[in-house]
């Protein structure tokens, strides 16, 4: 079962990276919303260790975080923070 989680996280990570590269606001918003869902447990009986692994896995790549930050800043300058506000306000 643990191998399933690693593969799922890896596949989701690749999909998010591809989505962010498309430079489409709707796709970017959906990818960020999915990341937010992975960062916050959505049920009562969650496994704390698994949640910590999810967060550390998502936040471990400096290159990914830099890319995400540049996407936020470029959107904030050009679109008035629409994606940034919506994505971060939920969580």
C-alpha cells in the first residue's frame, strides 16, 4: 500500500508540473487547488505520518516552489491576483 502512495504522489506531481507549464489560468487554478487538497486532511481518521509525507514531498523541490512562486507573482502583476487569491484563500 505504501508503494501506491509514492507512485500516486509522483504521478500527481508530474501532472501538476505539466499543468503549470501550460500557462493557462484555469488549469493552473485547478492544479493549485489539487495541491491544497493534498496539504489538508479532508477526513477525521487521517494518518498523521502520511499527511506529513505528503507535505514534505510537495514542498521538497526548491525548483518546483520557485516555479510556483514565479507563476503567482506573474499572475499577480498581470491579472490582479485572481488565481493567487482564490487558491490561497481556501486553505
